[in-house]
C-alpha cells in the first residue's frame, strides 16, 4: 500500500479540526490520557507515560507510511493546537475497502459533540479522498456514549465486523457500520 498523506489543509468543520500528531502534542497526550475513563473503554495503557506517547507517535507514523492507518489529532479549529482527542482509521483493509474507526475525547471536551464531529469529518475523508466503501465502529456493551456517537454519525448496528482487529478479540463489543453513500 502507498503511504497515506495527512489531510492538507487539516479537515475542519469550523469547530473542530483533524490534523496529524507531532512531537509538540506529547505533553497534551500524556495529560489527557491520565483520565481513567479512556483506558476503561479503549486499548490505551494505564498509566499513560511520555514513553507511551513517543511510542504511539512512531506507531502511527509507521502505519501511515505503509498505508494501513491514519490517526489524527482532534483539535480546536480556532487555534489548531488545543488537543481535544484523537480519531483514527485503524486498521484500513484495502482488500475490503473498509476500515475500523475509533476515537477518544479528552474529559474537558466531552459533551460538546466533539466525537461525532470528528467521526463525521474522518468518514467524509475516508469515503471521498481515500475511496473506502465501508467504515466500522465498535464499542463495549456498557459504553452507551460511544454507541450514541456511532448512531449520530450515521452508523447502524451490525452483527459482526468485517475488518479484523485481533487486539480487540474477547472484548464485549457491539458493532456498527456505515456504507459509502
């Protein structure tokens, strides 16, 4: 697969913007990911350290370089820097023209529609620029907030995903999908 380019300019709806992560985000990542709600519902390590953040940036850059992952910082569109969360296509299965989309939102940004806006922006990019045909989301059975985000972003509940994520096997997930068009 060819390398994936970062959206240039960043994707934006005027409220939130999606841009690539850089080393200047490490402190904000570490601070945001101390929130126990994030590792409760995601695969984020707990506790989350500066070493974890540096490893994560290397991991997402490798994934983008080989074309199987696009992870973007969710930031305030006014300044492009204030980290609100993260949204990613991970992994992208080019054979199926499908991807799993996941996100987390920092505690101070919750309850403002940030997750839904970010998922909608990345979905438009995935279906448009990247030419994907199907996006999937997963949320643990008890994570009703993420299930509501999926519904608000136009995803419908499905029995099982097509995109494989072995690291999630065994989690009590429910699955959602949205098709292009």
